[in-house]
């Protein structure tokens, strides 16, 4: 599931395929083992619901500060306010106690199963297509998993991880809105291609391990890595991927172990059967996936569950003769039975096989120059940048933005540190002022930790150009104008940002009119 913008500027057009999987070369065993999820691995639902319904106010209540810093005009106080307060998509309301039909129309079903049903839906305001996973509340264990998936996805921000938009809760169900990916899954691609080359497998494996390295650094374990859960972002020959289905993922703290037997058995690490495991199970599953891509068979086979378990616990691998020695070495390290000796995602990315089949980043230096020259913005601009990067993230030159981001993220942790950025500029022989870089991080980084997230990178390097296009401005207006009456009211604004952000409305609307017309909204871009 995911979303892709194929059009120019920010006009949204989509085509979608339902991926199908054909079983072949599989042992006759249960496809999916799943014990009850241990209570300790679940985040309390009340905490999640509280997080997305009571957000912190980010604007001081002092009237004199509000009057000095209107969003549609720049004053000497703007830079002071911006350094203290930022708007990002984290501030948008993502959990709504209302019927999804108020905001989305169902286009068609993508499929159903024990988890519920997945639909393609269209946003009534922007005409954008999304995926909606519907879980009935009567399926209590599934609804808990669904909420946990949304809770985890809402905290993740990486170019190779599916993006969650929002959740609607009504009396009958939870409805998760997720970006709608156009491309097929890797399973289907493997089945439809007579030969899956090592070069292609390395390209996909590299991106997958970057995503795993990132989530592990965020103390998240996926627990269901397999080809069906890796989708191409595009369906036009582009090989950028996204990792999906975080339904059985969980947060795991340092030195803590998990015990639930979850996931597809073909991809289970041996320590899962001992009910004592950690993040390294994802590396094992990545190794099985990589092996399967190249061999079109699983590394561990058995006619029964017990035979399969024994094969996995043995860790004995049989490679085809055509497999390169570098790949064999990597797979032996990823499919190491002892999890303490198993390679990490970050270590795997440095292996000879990936160096041999290097993932080539097509750097867009214009994006880097835009990043360097990013200056203090008004809160109105921050709001617009956040709307663009969150709701229109896959527009136009997004592919080049991803590759440029990966180049700047030299330590491959999914964040661009200030030191990494300066090192990359030196490598590209780009002249820069250290003060400019310091100002960039002071202005843009919400958490003041001298790192840039992917969405912050997009806001500074991509979104600024887009806000001058009328199409993008119109989309932003429609996203805020919830009741679609052609003007923005305080109620519309609070629907987007939450009632606790109502102070922002008075900054956005310093004249304190009852509403902002569409014409007035467009004029604010020129101020």
C-alpha cells in the first residue's frame, strides 16, 4: 500500500495494481504462526488515543507575542519565534473520532482476509487516492494490532517505509488511511522474472537494509519481513521500494527480549522458537528474502512444522553454483544461527557484495544548494511546507530527493547530522558558510538535536519551490478547508491541527476575522 504522484507540480493522478502471490517451491506447513501477543509488547490504547487527540500547544498564549508575529508578515520578531516554535506534520491530528466517510470515498476493494479489508479511497477535498485498512472493533486483537501499527508508523520517517496518514474511529471499526503504493510487490516480481540478477537483488536488499537500520535505531522491530511486504514505489521500471505492513511490529527497548511467536515461518529466525529474541530476527528474515530473490527457493525446507524448525535451527545453507562468493559470505553472516554473532543491518550495508553492486545515488546539487540557502520562515510557510511534504510527498522530483538524502546520510541511520552535511559538502567541493549551516539546523530542526529528518529535508529542499504553484496552493487550501465552503474558519483549522493549537489560528488570522477567504489565503503567499 502506498501512494505515488505521477503528475506535474502537485496534481495527483494514480493507477493501482493488486499484487497477487502464487505459491511455489514451498513446504507443506502452516503459512503463518501467531501466538497471542504478550501484553508487555503492546502500547496501551489509551496512550495512543491520548497522543493523537490532545496535542501540545506550540504557540505562547501571551497576546503581545501573537500580535507581534503575524504569519503573513515578516517582522524582526519572526526569527525569534521560529527558533522556539515549529510546525511539522507531527502537529497534525492523526487520530479522529469520526466516520471516515466524512473525508473519503471508497473507490474499490483491494482485498480482504482475517485482518479485515483494504480499500482504495479518495480524499474528498484533494482528490488524492489512498489505501484504507478497515478493522472491525469486534475483532479486538486485530484492532489492537491495527492501532499499534499506526502508532509505530506515525513515528517513522524514512524514504523506504510506507507512510501512515490518519486513523478514523467510529462505532464499528478502525479505519487506517495509508499512502497507496502503485508498484507490485517483490514476491510477484520474483515469480514473473525468469532470472532475478544479483545486481537487482543488491539494489533492493540495500534499500531494505537501510529501512531496517533506521527502524532498529528507532527501537522498532518489524517481525514480518518477506517479499510480499516489500513494494515498488512506482510501476514504471523504477526500483525504489517501500517496506509495508507493520501490523505485528513492536517497539523494543535496549536489553529487552520478546517472546511471541509471530510472522511467516519460512522467514522465522531460530531464536523465535525459544521465545527469547530481539531485533536481529529482522536481519535473518532479510537474509531469507535475499536468498529467495536469487534462488527462487527458500533456504530452509521441511514437509512439516517440526522438519521446518529443525532445518532453520541447523542453519545449513546450500547455494546454487552461480551465486557469487561475496553474496554467499553475506548470507552466511545474515543467516547466522547465533543472534549475538549475526551481522547488524549497518554492518551488512558495508559488506563487499553491496560495495560490488553499489547503489548509485543520482545527486541533485540544486536541492543541496536550496538546503544550504534555506532561511528562517514564517509559521505560515512552515505550515504550508508541512502540508506539502506530508500529503504530497511523492510529487515530481521526489526520486532525486530520495537519492540526494541518501548521499547526505553517510552513516545510513536515516538522519542527516550537521557533521554529515558539512562532510558531504566538502566531498562535493561546494563552498559554504558554517554560519549558514548552523542557521539551517537552528531554523529547521524541531528537536534541536543537530539532525535533519527526511521530512525536514524535503521541506527545505523541495517544498519551497512548490508553494509558488497555484495547484499546490489550491491543494493546501483544500486540506485546511475541511467543510469545503470556500473559506477557512477556526473550526476548519482546528480539524487539521487540533483544538489545543487554536492559538495558531489567531496568528494565522491577525485581523481576527471569522474566516479567511480563498483569495486572502493565496495573497498570503505573496507577503
